[in-house]
C-alpha cells in the first residue's frame, strides 16, 4: 500500500470549514483514498473514501486531484466535536488486509 | 442500529491469567480484525478472519489467540504468554470483496475498543 503524508496538526475556528490535506504521490491506479478519524479513547471512525471522483456524504467531502497524487478532506462546518486525529490511508479496493494508519493530523477546533 | 460491539470497555489482568475480549458485529460482514494500539502509535494487526472457521496471523500474533465459530463473533484471548498486554484493543469488520485485486473499496468499521491493563 502507498504511503501518505499529512501535516502533524491544524487549527480551525468553530463553524468554519476545515480543510485537511493529504499527499499520496505514489498511489497506483486501483488504490482508493480512505479517511478515518479517532477521538481520544475511541475506535477509529470511517468518514469517506474515493477513487477518482470527488465524493460527499453527510459527514464530509473528499476532493481528489486529477493526477490523484493528493486529496483534501473538507468538514464544511467544523464543531468542537470534530476535534480528533484524522488519518488518510490509501489501499487497494479489493484488499482484505490490515489498514496502515500513519501519524495523522491532529485537528483542534476552537470556539 | 448496525455496528460493532466490544466488551468490556475496561479490563484488568493479573499475572499468569488469560483474558478474553469480546467482539460482536451485526453488519453481516465476512471479514473481522483485531488491532492493538499503544499510546501515541498507530494500529498493529494481531489476527484477522475472512470467513467463519478460518483466521490468519497478523504482524504481532504471539501471545494471542482467536476463534471464529460464528460470522458475528470474533473473540480475542490475551494469554499469559503475552508479556506486555497493556494496550487499547480494537476490533473491526469489513464487507467481503469478490476480488482481492479489484472491486469497489470497502471500509473497515471499528468498535469502541477495550482498554486492557495489568494489575
């Protein structure tokens, strides 16, 4: 599975959009981009995933660049409860193996 | 609601004791996983199972055992052979893909974890 690079930490004002970047320059054609988050002392929560096209669900939007070498997770209206570590993971779509979590980005939403 | 239930939330183990962590899912997922998370670190795979009555070792299986007698259940036993069992244990499940090399991406869904400590 390809590696990802994320900033160590970010701040966001409550009510504003949080834009979390991820670089995955060695991603291959059939690898998906997944985003998870982990709030302290809880299990990782799946947020969204995509292959080529931009995706949106009730939690977030995922913007993938045309060359697929980077992506951005957007939380449109961040709340204090969105404070967490956010992980970007790339993985083959058919993979049944383990998820490889890197260091992630610690997002702090401030009032 | 469909989901993954881990119990107990907190568990204490005495020296020389085996303890079993429960993981149940009602998502009708075929694959289930056990991970271990140490403070400030990522997840490490202990065991996983893609089908009932079959399971494979992950990266750190020594000192652990599992069973998969039912699709819904994948209990993890931490044996006395595991010398450093204090950690946060996470169970996950995933819908099976028909192909190992392709097919739509399927996310893994996690329980809320069990925190194991040594007395």
